[in-house]
C-alpha cells in the first residue's frame, strides 16, 4: 500500500486487511460528526469524552454490518452519567446523547484517576448494551455485558470475549483539537480458517501473529487516531507496512437524526387527550429531541387531528 501524503480530515471508516498477520479491521476517524453531537449539547468535558468514545466504538462495530439496519450502543449505570446512547445506521449516519447529573459530574471531575478510569468514576456499575435492528418484520438482537473495566475499550473487550468467537482487539481515542472535538478508533479481528462444515478454526501456529498484531495496535497513539493532518492510510502504513496492509473502499460518516414532525405527532397522538392538556405550555406542547436538540411545538388541534387520523 502506498501511503497518502496528508490527511483529508474526513469522517469515515477505512476497512483494511493485513495479509501477513491474517487479520482484518477498520479505522474510524470522526471530526464534524462528533463535534456537532458534543457541541450542540455543551456537555461537561468528562461526558463529552465518554460520548465521543462511544461514537467511535459504534462506528467501528457498525462498519462491520452486512445488512441495512441500525446499531445502538448504550451504557446504563448508577454513576453521575446515567445513560449514553449512540445510533449508527448502515448508511453511515450517526447521532448520540448523554443523560447525567451535572452536580455529581462536577464533584467527581478532577478527582484522582478519573482520566485513566472514567467508567467506574462516571458511569459506575451497570451495563454495556449493543442492539441491532434490521427493520420491520425482524427481531431485535441485543448483547449485554457488565461494565467491568476502567475504560469503554476495556468494557468492549469484555463484550467480545463473552459474545464473539473470533479474537478482537480495539483502541479508542477522543480529543479536543483546534477548538473542536475529534474521535478515532481502530479495531481488528483474526481471520479464521474454515474447517469441516465451514466452522471457524483458529490455527495455533497463528498465535504469535496475533500477539504481534495486538502489540502493533497498542503502539497507535491517541494523537495519531485524532490528528486530522495524519491520513488513515499513513497511519495504517506506519503500523502494518512490514506485513502487507491492503485497504478497501472508504465509507463516509456523518451526523444524522431521524427525528421528524411526523414521528413526534405519531407519539403525541397515542397520548390520551387528558394527559395532553397537562403538557400544554402557553397553549402548545413542546417536543425536544434528545439526540439533536431540535425543538418542535404542536397545538392540541394538530394532535387531535393526528389521533383521529390513525387507524383503530
């Protein structure tokens, strides 16, 4: 692979394969998308860092989907940051938000070890959930793992060990650069040989290759993953050029929210009229999207018309 001379700053997923080490992977670089999500809510720094990392994780995992659908990655805990949720759709659109106790976050921020161990300090005891939705007529698939780890990357590794049959390694990073937020991730998996019945078989003589690949991945720094001036191709060349790295078509990422007037009205139309009256402020009901902060207002007449128009 011939490295690029400079970075292009794109929000994108770069699939790759290292032939000499028998592994495949993806590099995620996020700039505008993560900066918009974090900026429009003005989150405290620790919350922004956790949400930025979760966005990078969702893109790294979602980039492996082989079908049209949605991946939702969430953390739920008893700490100051009660909930973090990120949606990734197969067309590369992303959105995310966090629910937190501002007072508890401020009290915890700056105490010893919060940067190295953000999960126990800010999320606390809870779960990491990954939900796949392939659309109407299909069942949701959800995987859960306890938040046992100092970082979100640690928790994701626990998830892989419990639910995946193929060895997986991951690195996440988030940083403020030139006044804006950036995030990045690199993930890789061993390519399994196929045995009888096309069952995956991992040859023991490839253990050394995998250990070497993990060591090379660990050498990637957070600065490299979040530096818009460093191209993804150059980063991969630095890490794996001795073993023959091959890159595939890049997939663009962007911010995208699925909220709409129609969806909001559909939800309000299912609420009894007596309860709608309790929600009125100056004669209208205001709906605020948790993901994009979009504010919409509806009159009781609009809601009633929606209710009457729905099939019984």
